[in-house]
C-alpha cells in the first residue's frame, strides 16, 4: 500500500466507507472554531472542502451553518454521493494536488484527506492552500503528530497515511503566508485526531 493506491482504494470501497463513517460529529467544536476564524467579507462564508468524501457529517454540517460549500474529491463514487448529502453544494471531481480553481475561499478544510498524500505531495499543497485563500481565510487540516508513514484501514482495506514533523508543518504554514492559531496533537475530545487550525495573513 502506497500513496498512489489511495484513490483507487476509495473508488473501490468508498460507498461502504461512507455508510460506516462516524456521524456523531465529534468534529463540531473544531468546525465551529474554523468558522469563527473565517472572514465574512462577502456575507457568506465560502468553504473549500478538500477530499470531501460523501459529505457526511462535515459537508452537511457546514451547509447547515449557512456556508457556501465547494467539495473537491478525486473519486467518482464519492463525488456522486456528495450532492445527495449536501444539496445545492458544488462538487468538483478532481485531485487536490495541483488544484487551480482561480477563486478564493474564506475557509479551507482538508479533514482526514490531506494525510493520505505522500510527504512531498503534502509539502506541495501549501502553495495550493495559499492561492485559494481569501484574506484572513481559515485553514484546517488533520495530520500525524510525528513524522513518518503508517498503514491504516478503511472499510476493511489497508490505506496509506503520512505525516511531516510538526515543526515542518509550522514552517510551511509561515512560508506560505499562514499563521498557526491552534495545534492539538491526538486531541482526546475529537477521536485522537491531530489538528491544525491556521489563518492566512498574506
């Protein structure tokens, strides 16, 4: 199992994974923090959800909060499910790597998706985050708490994960115009996810 196998794995087991996905919304406090940090210059918070999956529970919660959601997912199976879960949201089936939408968002989230990329691909994502960030946009993503690779499981299939060192994430954020607002490794209140919340300052 390598990073290049991730999309094919989700294409194969995505519907089963979406059905099994934890829907207790343990992410709620973090989603609310992200929305609080996001600017409201246009009146409605525009959210870019990278690796959005089928949209439940995160996409649906963001839509319920009155945001305008654009979901991006590399798989056809999950992109097809997304409009059923988040009616009216925009869904774009494409790889987040090298994404160029030529527009900016008030909040960018890559929850349990960014960490499926290889270390080099993760490094390359920070300019992509920046080019899609409106002034003072919030950025939130999950990663590991130490550098390395690991094999997890999704719907009974092995799945690749990687992480950089926390100091390198902080350096990449700074180099690309972001300020880290909050970093919690293995947050016990959120399923032991390691979470970064930052704001675009450039």
